[in-house]
C-alpha cells in the first residue's frame, strides 16, 4: 500500500472520528492537544505531520510479528479449490 493510499484511508478514518465528540477529544489528547482548545483542523494537521512515521513504525512491528510466526510448513488446500 503506497503512502498516498494510506493517507486517504487514514483521512477517512480521522474524519469519521472527528464527527463523534468523544472520539474527537480522544484524537486531540493523542495528538498532545487540549481537547477543549483543539480544532478539527489542528487534529488534521497533526495527523499529516505524523502519518509517515506512524506507518513506518507500523510496518516494522508487523514485519517483526511475521518473523515471529514464520511461514507455514505446508500449503492448505481450501475446499473451493479441491475440485478445480
């Protein structure tokens, strides 16, 4: 997934959260902003500033997880593929 598609997906998620006052306050707190003073635009700006770092960290964590579980020892044939 490219960085522009990640940003589009994240932007949609942030917009949904901004529509809910409780979630909006949580976003403000997580961004290090005072929920009572934070504007929706300031939350959007903080998201844009930090999305690349966040994605890099998420990729690292996910890849380490995959390293822990390894690759399957054998293939599993799904029932829909048994008769093809």
